[in-house]
């Protein structure tokens, strides 16, 4: 059995019906599935469970009683007030409450005067028509961007695996030099040795660039210039073919994690 009624403005959780678009009609269908509240079948006494556009609507007063909360009509302010377990009398603007039933607007046809409904998601719930296209477009864009990134990573990783050691060393040196604005000579950086090999732990190709440069230190207020040696390590990520650089005083060449051969 179907019932047709005017469109309602819906509140956040439990709400009263307010006519907003009197010319818009929706079809209400009695629910054919059970509603369980706290493990027990929900059987309203002041209305019936309806389904409108894939959403489930419950009588407000019966729903409140089943959940153990209070619903009152405030005639002074002209609103429905729902009071949960944490509600404290005297807080907020709630003068003169009286119990339900909640009066219905005269221009809203309803099946029973005291019946209002609460939307609950059901297995057939779908995004509202106005929201669905935008949500789907966002999802499509995200998946397309992710797909492009994965495809680019796959191509880069394949090119990296096919790259010769000499080409890999050239790319590593290019990345290394980009870390020194103004150039190596300008900063007094000198490459002492270059090694190419493999990171045994991650099975990735690596290049170690041993380099020296002048470093200014202070000892007891006196400025001292010393020649410092550092080890720059460039590794190639097998997943996306990306190059990563780090530098420290750790002697990567003698580290058992790496297997190197000297290039220059």
C-alpha cells in the first residue's frame, strides 16, 4: 500500500515534519523488513514504518520511547525538543515543555496526526540525486589520477631496471651535483671516488659518492678549516624508479648491507 505526502524538511537525527515544498510529492511505502532497536523488534503504536526514496522513516514518539529519551513540544517557542540522557533541566532555552503529541502543520497531509518519521539507512540507500553525480565525479578523478601515477611508476621502474650501470652512475652524479647550489668547484667539493652496487637488504641498485670539502670549525674561539670526508648514497627505488640521495659520515662502502665495485 502506497501513500503520497508533501516533501518534508528533515532534522539531524529525530525530527518533526515541516512543509517546505507543498507542490513536491513523494511516495511512502510501508516497510517490509523488521527494525531492531537494542536487540528487540520495533513495533510503533502511533504510526507505521515507512520507506521513502530508499530511506526508512520511524514515528518520532515511539522511536524516542524505544531509545529511552524524552520528546516534548514547546508551545512557547514552537518547536520539538529531544532530550537525551545527558540533558540537564534549566539549561538552554526550553521553557514550558508539554508532552507529545506533536501538532502537524495544517497544509501537510499525513496518515496519522501524531506520526513523524526518522530517516535510517537501509541496504537500498543511495546518494541523493543532487549529490551522486558530484561524488562519482570526485571518485572517478581520484581513481584516474591514481591509475596514471601507477602507470608512470611502472614505466619508470621498467626503465630503471633496464638502465646500464654507467647510465645509473651518470644520473646519480647529476642528482648529487644538484644538491650543491653554485656548483662543486664554487663550494670546494671534490669527488674522491664513485662506487656502484646493490643494497642487499632491499635488492636495489645504489651509487656511493665519496667526496671531500673544506669545513670551518671553531676550537676555543679559534677558527679552523679542516678537510672533511662524507659519503653520498644514491639508491634507485625498484617500485617507481625514483632516485633518492642522502649523505653522512657513514662509510657505506665498508657496510655489509651494500655490495660495491669501484667505478672511478
